[in-house]
C-alpha cells in the first residue's frame, strides 16, 4: 500500500479520530437512552406487578432500539385489528364489495358479501341501498353461503348484549344493532330503526343498571340510554337471521323482497359501495369490532373464498403475513377472542408489513391520534405548542391493555413501537398513566 504524503497524514488522522469519537458518542447516547427506558420499565413497580413487553424499532435503519420480553406471547386484544388491516390491504381492492348479484330476465338476485356499512348510521351515502331502491327488477334475496358462527372462538358469551359485540353475519344491516338516538329538542330517545320500536323498552338511568339489555335468544330489548355516552354506545346488538334481514329490507325499501333458496351465483357480479379506507379508519380509530370481523368476509368475497374467518386468516398467514420466528395465534378479526396471542416483536413486523402498502404518513392518519381522536382522544396529549406525537392502535380487555403504532419524536424521527401489558389486577387507568411517562420520555430523548 502506498504511503500517504506527509501533508495529508494529519487530515487523515483527524478524520479517523473524528469518526471514532462520533461513533463512541453515538454508542454512549444509545446506552444512556436504553438506561432511561430500563429505569422507566424494568424499574417501575407498576410494570413489575404484571406481565409487560415492549419493543422500539427504527424502520429507517431496520434496527431495534429497545426490547423487553419482545419474544414473549401476550393477549393482544384489539391490536389484532392491525393484522386484519393488513389482510384488507392485501386482499381487498380500494373499494368495498357491497353486494353480489345476478340479473336473470326481470329479476335481480342478490346476496351478502359481509359489507358492514350497509344502512350503518355512520355512513350517510348508501349506494347499495340506492341500487336496490331504484332498480325496476324484482328483488330476490339469496341465503348467503355463510360458514361461521355468530360469535368467534374465545368470545365472551355474556357480552352478547353490549354494543361492542354485535353478531357476525354475511349480510349486516344497520350495523346489526338497534340504536337509541337522542333528540335534544324533545329531550327523549327514539329507537332506530323504527322497525324495533315495539320491542324496545326505554328506561331512565337508574343506579342498578338493570341487566340484561336484551333477552339472549330474542329481539326484546330493555335499555337505559344515557346522553353522556357516545351515540354508538347507546346501542344494543340484535339477534340476526335471514328472516329478519328480509323483514328489515322490506321495511326500509318499501317493496317486496322474495326469498330465493339454492340459487347458483356462477357468472355473478360484485357491486361496490364505498372506499375501503373509510372502513379501515372506522376499525382503527374507534376500534370498531363489527368492521374488523367483516373485513375478513370482504376479503373472502374478493378472493372467492368461503365466508369463513378462519379460512381468510389461514390464507393471509400463508401468503401475505408471514411472521417468524414467533407467528401469531390469530383467531378473529377484532381481538375480542382471548385465544389470540402475539409478541411485541411480531406486532412490529406487522407494522413493517403495513408500511410496504401505505406510507407512514397515511398510517398516522388512519390510526388513532393521541389527544386528537379515536380511542386516544384523552391520552398522549401534546403540550401547548407541540404537534401530536403518538399514532397507534389500542387493545383493551379486562386486565389487559396494549398499544402498538408510531411515535414521532421531538427530533422528527418516526419510530415503531409495541407496548403490551397483560394480567394487571387493577383497572387500566394506572397502567395508561405509567405508559404515558414512557412514551413522553421516548418523544423527548430520541
């Protein structure tokens, strides 16, 4: 090797020395940050009172910045919706298949695709409703080829009456729930759809909060709505059936709907209802369980798979969402199932998969934004003069609370994280408060 000229040697040595110094400073800074996180996580009496896992990842460098129990399995609750989101991104088009239909002579035969937005009160525009209203063809409802139970494995049977657990079906209608809508002028609640008015008692708020709100195997309701609740929480799931679907269709369309059994849908068409992104946002921001479960059926409709959640989940894991070495135990679309299991590292891999389909900025807008909207509206609020910094999916069941998503640090970096807490004996509030301290530390120090 040719020796450097004498004039260049000092410059060369300076550059080498600067590089070593910079590398040493970066290493020390990284260690200092890890020590701070260790103190906040491992050194926390609260986090030590239950099972906690955490992973912090830099997607730009493909590097894990911190790991705690990252390869251990946790009950993810609604963090499962991130897996469902990726399935939807890879298996659905940019619009929702709202109806499968076939026209023969003067008759329109139709069946469900699993579209949960049909007559859903949160979606004002209803193109499938308009299609059925405006057609001159006679209408013939075909029993859907639905190969699932109303509840997924691992769901709590006693939650059948609560707004967050509507039944799964191939032809959801009105969100598969009745709603008690408040009229501020009349200062009273009305039942929607009106079809159920005669079967739904409206009670005043009382200290006992009488239960059940709906008799288990009937559509007879008794509920005490409250103006302090969000509109969608003043709702009760109804018992679904093909007979009820036809009755609701006739009541809404004001026309006859025939029932055609055993119809062959070869050479049929799909009618599309609305942009898929609208449904993804509802699922991720509100953590809507009906939307999550039925995204799997919409995937099945697009892929010509059976309307069966397990078949779609199996297909997604085999072809789209490969996670190694700790693949998820994935049992439903929403995360209501206690049988679901995921690792913090696995959740980071899901975020990496998602980022190959949508940009990080798009992900930030679809997820709940800390202090702004969705399930994070009251948490991770930026201080005065700051922009929001936490964009994430919550996941909460009794004694379990998780958070997976993106943190935008004060320095402008976007980091992926998964923060999982299982089996704490208290309510979730103390855990959330402690998690806020950790996320604030990351925001300020990274």
